[in-house]
C-alpha cells in the first residue's frame, strides 16, 4: 500500500470516529479528571478504541501512539507509527462547545508522512500527504500571506498545569496581545494548526503539547507552505515541548517576541 492509500485509510478511520463522537454528543457526558483541569470522557475512550482496533486490524505491523492508551504497539524499526488524538478538545466537547476534532498523524522514521484533522461538527476534513500538499475537503489550502505581526491573527493555548507551573504561557500571551491584531484560544491544538494551514490564523505558538496534539497539524502546516519550529528556531520533532507555526515571516516574528520574553 502506498502512502496515498494509507492517507485514504486514515481518513476513513477518522470519519468513523467522528460519527461515533457525534452519537456520544447526544448523550449525557460522563467525565472523569486526569488532573485539576484535564478531563477525559467516555467518548474519548470509545473513539480511541474504534481507531486503534481499525489500525490493528488493517495494519498489524504499524506502531501506535495514542493519548489514552499511550504506546499501544511498537511496530517495526523504521516502520510507520500512527499518532492518535481520538478527541482533541475534550473540555469543549464536555461543555457542548462545538470546537473539537479527531487527529491522526502517520510518521515514518520520525517524519510525518500523512495527516488527518477531522472537524465533525463543520464537516471539514483537513488532510496532507508529504510532498503532495495540504487540502480541506479535497481543495488545496495555503498558509496566510500576512507578513506584519501587527496585522496578524494568532492562536495559542494554555497547559493543563497552568495553576501550578510558572511556565504557563500567560506572559507570552500578554506580549502577543500587545504586538498582534488579536489572539484567540480555541481549545483544540489540532484545529489551531489546521486553521493556520488554511490561512484562517496567521500563526500559532504553544508549549507543553503532547505528540498526539501536533503530529497531524505539523504536516498540514508544512505542506500548506508554512514552517513549524521550536521556540528557538530549531527543527521541530514529535516530542518537542514547544512549537511555533505559520508563514515564514510571521513565524520568524513570533520567535523574535518569544526570545524577547
């Protein structure tokens, strides 16, 4: 199976999970806490069970890294690894706020090769294939052409330990509120990155994200003509704990502000 077919399979799996999540949205939401502000619902687990069972059935030799079950299968050295967030935006989902997604990134040798971010509530499916561009519902997408940070609409998020850690993004948020047109916080990093890829946001920064938060969005932004780096400009990698994404000029301006902070 070539990677284009692999992406098609990932889209099918994501759509199946999206339908399941929409069914759960009509039921009372049962919530448990993983931390002071970190939630997980039955819908998270049901979506992950569906996705992982589909991967194991169709690709038994592939590795899996998933939010609720961790490193579920190693796969062969140098083989494919599926990095899965079965419900990105759980807090939004639990409160009935329709900003959440299913995120699936497929990596080989640490490099993202295929990506799917599905927003079931808007029926938007963002996809990317290494070397073949990024799309939304089949139509090509590109990052914003905005070059001036003062004209940029940015997006970010806050870590789950915001109440206890001094590294909580509040200082950066204040700086960017004063330097950019505006800053938004949606609550789903996968959607944030997808919106950067299609130009709805000009740039994104965040810290303390997990691999499943960024595996798909990383490739979406790069294949849409943007760049993804660490705060200091270093090459991004799956387990990095800080990220900057956007068009080249805006990404550079974001990093400059981060260095000044």
